[in-house]
């Protein structure tokens, strides 16, 4: 798994956008006590369910891989001129 340029910032952005997406889909907002790892897993599973992200093989489903998938998703979603774009 090759890291993207600005991957940490992309993951942070994916979490923000993903939470808004989940709320628009009717999911309750995450509580302040929800861990970041639980948020990553929940958002990843929602995006897989909605076919916005290709699911990882079950034996490769770990937190770093889920974060990487979220980073790839948001990188493809951002406009071309966005400062976080990995290819920009």
C-alpha cells in the first residue's frame, strides 16, 4: 500500500466529509466519546455499503488499510484545484 501525498490531511478531510455524508444519509452524529478508530471503521463500512469505496478483502481489513481507502476516496472526490489533491 503506497501512501498518498498528504495522506494524514486527506484522512482528516475524509472524516469531516464522511461524517456529513453519514448524517445526510440519516445516521446519527458521532458522540464526543466515539473513538477516531471507530469513526474510521464506521465511515469505511458505510462507503463500502453505498459502493463509493471498493471493499478490502476480509484478511486485509485493518485500520491502516481503512484509513488509506478513505484517503483515496476523498482524493478522488476533491476538485482538481484543491490544495490536498495528491496529484496536484
